[in-house]
């Protein structure tokens, strides 16, 4: 039997998953893109800071006993009247703003990741079904997606929020708000993922490896999840990144409107809202500092998403 | 319309043909239409003040009868759009026929459910055209080969499966040590070998090969053709080989079926077809092969355009380009008739004008 | 003087900061009205050679060295603007996929007239007449009607005829055809090749035909270059190369064709595959697949030696010739 290309050469570089990653175009282009590196660094710092908040936040904003109303509206420490105990100042209730922001970012990130996980579950399932089976299933699911998209996230949130508040009361709402927001944003935005998945399933389904799997007699779920899904992951990865940023913004908008997180467990959005009334009275930091954190967070996620899209677009590079 | 007078009279075409043990696959009265008109909303047209529903079809196969004998390599040749690939895909159950029957080893398989078809799946396998698309890019070669084996032999333990994978890889000339690699790390020829290995992994007796070498370089084509021939001899395989390349047919086939616009024009043993092509289309096709030697006859020039399979011509599908066409050819569809050991569908031949 | 003269052409593609060599110094020339075939398998560099003549190499690729002279002009030293005048006007190109040249949203007439008016100062009426003449030349039925049709209304064979008509519009001196019939059916391919050959003779146009199909080369061209891994390994009159190939690769390529084998027998295969560009073996690039390879072949790049009308880059042939010469002198 003939040996194509050089046997020894191929055998010398038997790859493991890690070795493959080290040789991948993803890593190669990451190493050469300072913007992507900076964005990832900032994102990691924010994430670690937020999720480690219980360890290093100066105070616990959820602990009502630790709050002194006398400390309210203190400016950041570098301004006149600032207090070194509250580096970024305090809000209207006297909570340390730095701690509140750390905890708030944690809430925002939880909702962002949770909602996108929810979107992915629904979107991948419906997208695979629609793309693989086509016909009536495709038509039904995609019209459902159209209908879903024509309800804005806001409308769904108002409806669900109103119903929950009316039936269980405000206290109960506060306890389930996080889960509820994840569900609302997840359900409102799944069609984005479903459409992406469907489009790439349609492209992949016409390839012969899918025919080969059908000829083998494999059943539809096996073909969908084991053969098609892994090949649609790159676009899902790209859109999910952007969707995290969108979900964080949606959550902030809902909280700002009073439909999101209650002030007792503030997210970045509810922090911005809580400070909004005090901008006129000179306490700008209560709104602007969490606002800046939100902008930076969303910006780095979006820039990372853009970079991923460029890297994973097979038309832009080969190999 | 198309009499299936190969083994039986027309009226029996719908019943199961008497099973001849030397025949592995038999196709009876096969037709396949593809609907071009989209969903029902897109089918509505407004003409002359009335709303009408209009449907357009691509007539890919228009009544094909074909028997594949055990152990032979039946080549189906024709130009693009002649329906040869559709025949292959219909036989493999990738698309269901609009009309007609497909029998495998005496059993009708075209109406079986996916589950009932499973035992047949491992007896018939397919090799695809594009080696770059036919292997899952996210799976290692080992996984690609293991999956069908474990799926069809759930009782095998891991070691047995590994042995089988190694055996099938070495039988196609791929070093089993490369099994941990992904398809993109291999060249086109190697991928086509792996594709063949996947088909052989379930020990089939019948293989449908849809243009298996047309995406490969000349020197690699020879390697893959030799491999397929070796596998045929070692395993007693039967091939249904779809190709547009007559030089390959001349080399590989035992019998040749020439198709034009979804219809069979000529069916003959290889030597007969190449020494005495009878159908005018076969003659034109043979004369058009770019030969290396000088002093070959000039190609027969066909006039006219290839008709689209959407609006099929009446009568003989070839009449628009045929130099011998008469009024009868434009009206009557010719039936396959026996001439020596060849079967040809041509009025001119029947009337002795050729 | 030759119409086209290529000297030491070196084309590289950069990938992840490293450059791989696609053409490793090739030399050839083309006379007026001559039909030249360039054959090779994928990765041999035959299309790169064709594209680099008009400096059409896309971004990661670049011409790293060499000299391309066309009718006295140094093409690789020209500005993009000067080059555009040569392109289309003096040198036309035919691609494998006609839709690469045709704009799907414009009628054929509009495209042909636009092309003419871009290069010549003539009226629309005159341009239309020239377009009609060219359509007649490529034997298209009812050419008047074709001018108002869109590309998608035509069959593949008809489109390729239109492409040839467009290539002839400005009466070029050279047509570069890159696999012009690969996507076509055999019967149509035979017609297009016959048409191209005939037109080159009657219009006195030189043809550079890039193809992997030795059958097509043998029917259309007078002279042939065989390429392997970015180098020309054999060149000479087509008939001599087909009937009496000297280089082991050319021999293997011809022997591997099904039409050269006895029906039903095993084909003569060349073991292995063309090396990838970033992994070209030292010495003669063909040595790992060559049955005649010696230690010298793995070390030294062979130079051209002449035998009959052909030139071959092979140590084995060189050694054989030297032996014959020694024998003759004795």
C-alpha cells in the first residue's frame, strides 16, 4: 500500500487537544491582536472581582445592619468630603458604592450568562429541529420565532413582572427576581440563536458527511446532536458572546425601569437607577460610576465577540 | 409509459418481480420529481383575473429499470443533470422515489421505515464524491470509523471494535496509527480512502459510489480506483458506480448504463458498448472523450441545447440534439429493445436507419 | 521576439507570518499565435503562474522575484493603471467558472458594450456591432437575442462561449484559459475546445491553456509544460511529451490514466501525493514518489537537459544522456 505524504512527519506530531489548541488559528490570532488581549484581560478582571466580591468587598451591601444612613451620599475618596473607608463614595442609603458595584456586577453577569445559557438551550434545540427536518416543523418554529421577536423583551418583562408581583407580592418578587430575569431575557431572545443555528444546519446538512450518517442508518437525534451540532458551534459561540452583552444591557434597562432587580439586591442597572434622582443634587457618582462599569463591561464583551467573528469566519482565513 | 420489459410484461411492473438469485438490486419503473414551486403560498399565481395554483417539477428520473447482478460493477454514465446521482441517492434511501420500486436481494426496500431498513443499511453502503465534505470535520478518524461499527454491532466490546477499525484502515492503506487525527489533516486521496474504509467498516456486499474520483487528481484517481478494485476482489463486492468519465467506465465497469435526461438510452456490457456503441447519444459521448493518441476521429458535433428536466421534450428525450431524429422520435417514447447483448432505446435503430 | 517571456518567476504566499513558495523560479516563453498547455495536479502552481502574469494574485500571495515581459513591456514593474490597459485589451482571461467573469445583474450586451467602451473610444452602436460580430464568431445561435439576455438564462456551454466572445472583444494577443472546460460535460467540452483551437488559428491569438487534463492538452496545444510542486519539470512539443515522456512524473501521470491501461486491469499508480507547499522535499521535489530516485535526487535540484525537442529536469535522464554521449564518443 502506498504512503501519502511523509509518514514519519505525520506521526511525529500526534496531537492532543491541548497541542491542537496551541497550534490553532484562534490562539495564533489572539497572540497578534492587542485589542483582544486587553479586552479579555479586562473581562477576566471584572469577572473575578465580581464573583469574588464576598472575599474582598469592603462591606456587604446585602447586610442591612452594616449600613449607616449618616454615611449616605458621601463622594469618592479623592473628592472633598470623601472618606477613605468608602473609596468610591456611598449611595443614598449609605452603602459603600465599591461593594455595591462589585455585587451588582456579579448579579449582572449572572443574569447575562444565565439568560444566554437559556437562549442556547432553546435556540439550539429549535434551530436543530427546524434546520434538520425542514418543512412544516421548520415553518412552525420559525413563525414562532418571528412572533417571539415581535414581542420586545420589555413587553415580556412587564407582563411577567406584573403577573408575578400581583400574585406573590413584592417581597416574593425580590426573591425570585434573578431567576425570573434569566427566564424573561432567555425566552425573549432565543430566536437569535435559533436562526443562527438553523442557518448553519442548513449549510451543513447539504454536506455529504450527513448523507453518510443517514446511509449508516443513524437516527435523527444522533445525527443532529453528534454530527451537526459540533459543526455549528463556531457561529453559536460568536453570537452567544454578543448575546451576553445584549442580555446585560437588557437587564440594566429593565432594572432601570423598575422591572428588574430590586434595590435590596442591586444589579448595575438598578444602581444606575437609584442614583439617577441624585444627579441633580450633585451626587453624580452614584449613577456615573456603575454606568461606566456597565459601558466597559459591554464594550469588552462586544469587542471580543467581533474578534471571534473575524477569527471564526472561514472565508477570511485558510488553515 | 415505459414498458419494463426486462424480465416481465408491463402489467406486472408494480408487483414484486420474481427474484432471480443472481440479481442483487433491481430497480423497476423508477421516477423522481422534485417540486420546484416552494410552499403553497409561493405556488399561487394570478393570471387572467384568476388565482391559480401552479406547480413546477424537475423530472430527474423518468422511468428507469435496471438490474445489478451480484459481483458486477455496473457503471451509470451521463452528463450533468441526467439523473444518475438521483438514481444513486434513491437506491440508498436518501431520497424517496415518486414512483417505482427498489428491490434488494428480493425484498422491496423503498417503502421500509427507517427502523425496518436498518438490517439492509449494513449490507449496502455509499461512497461520496467530495472527500472534503464527506468526513465530519469535528470527528477523529477513529470516531468516524468506530461509530458505524458499534452502531451496527452493539454486542462487540471495545477491543473488538478497535481491531475492526485497525483492520479496515490498513485495508485501505491508511496507517492505523493516524486514527487520532482529524480529516483536514489528510490529503484528498487519503480522505477518499477513509471514506471507503467507513463504507467497508460494516462489511457491506453492495456499494453505491457517486462520482468517487472526480474530485481527485489524476495520479490519485488511479490509486483510489485500484483500491476499489482490490476491495471488490477481496470482499466480493457489487458496485453501482456513478460517473461522467467514460475513460474510467471503460476501465472499471463490467456493464454500462448510459443515461440522458432521466432516461436509460443504452445498457450493454463494457466491451460491446465501447466497440459498437448503438445509441446516437452513446456514439457522440464516446467520440468526445479527449484521447491522448493522435489520429482519432473528430468528435460528433451535437446540435442544439440540452433541454432542461423541467420541461421534458415529448417523445425521445434526445430528439432535439439527435442527427437521426424523425417525426416519430418527437412523438413516441422509445422502449429499450435487445440488440445482441445490448439493450438500446432508439427508434432509428429499431427501424434500421442506423 | 517572444510575445510573452517569463524569467525566474518566484511567487510566495504568506501564512501566519511565514512565506511559502508557490512558484520556485519558472522560465518559459510563448510565441505569437502559439498554443501552450500548462499541466499539473492541484498544488503544482499552474494557476498561480497564470494569475501572476496579470498580477492577479490575491492578497496573501505576492510576486517575490522574476521578470514577466509581454511584447516588450515589463508587466511586473507596471503600475496598476498601466496594467489595467494590458488586461482585457492585450491579454484576456477565461476562468473555469463563467460566472466569475459575468455580472449576473447586467445583460450580456450591456457587459460587452461596457467592456468595449472602457478600452476604446467608440459609440454604443459601434460597440454593439462589434459584440454581435464576436458572438457570431463563437457560433452562438441568434446572437441578436443573446445581447438582451442575462447570464442565468444560458446553459453552461453557452455561457462559456459568451466568455470566449468577451475574451475576443478587444482582439487580444494572448488568451489565458484556466481550466476552461473542467465544469462542462464531455460533449460540450469537445465543442468548446474545437472552437478555441479554431479561433486561435483564425484570429492569430496565442493561447495559454491551464488544465489538469492531459487529453485536452494533447488535443489543443502544440507545446506543453508539465509542472510539479512549483517548478517546471518537463517542457517541449505536446506530441513528443505525450508519446515519449521523459520525466518519471510525466510518465507516471500518463500511465495512471484509465485510457492507457488494459480495461479491467489494475492501473499503474504513482505512490503518494503532491507535497504541500510548506513541506517540499529537498532536491528534486518528486524524489519520495520516484522509483528511480537516487541519493543525488534528495540532495540536488535537477537542471534542464535537452533530449530531442523536450527539456527535462531529471538526474536520471541527465545521467542516461551523459552515458549515451560517452558511448558515442568512444
